[in-house]
C-alpha cells in the first residue's frame, strides 16, 4: 500500500506536498518542481508561506486552526503559488 501512495505522489500531474502544522515542507512532488520551478532542495525545510502570496496566508491559517481544533476543514484546496521565474 505504501508503494501505491508513493507512486501516486511521484507521478501526479498536479503539485502535491506535505507540510508540518507550522508550514514547514517535509515532502514535495515532482509536480511541485515542474510547476513552480523550485527544486526539492529549495522547498524542503522552508515554510509554505514563502511560496504563497500574502493574500492567501490568512486562509491557510484559518484551515490549519480548524484542523488543530478538530473542526471540519478541507483536506485539499487551491492556492496561488509563487513560481521561481
């Protein structure tokens, strides 16, 4: 089962990532690199806020707060991302 999820993550056309509750990236998919132009080594360990325009920060905090409190919150959502170019 683990291999199946890894295959999905590695081969997704969309940008996928995993970050800690404080926003630190711990994993990014090849789609992240392809779409943003930022390499894996550029993203890992940095905060998602560095890659998202400020006007989306409050929305991200709102979703994280709901998750921490155990309230219903989207598991996936769309944000604008700051591309390298």
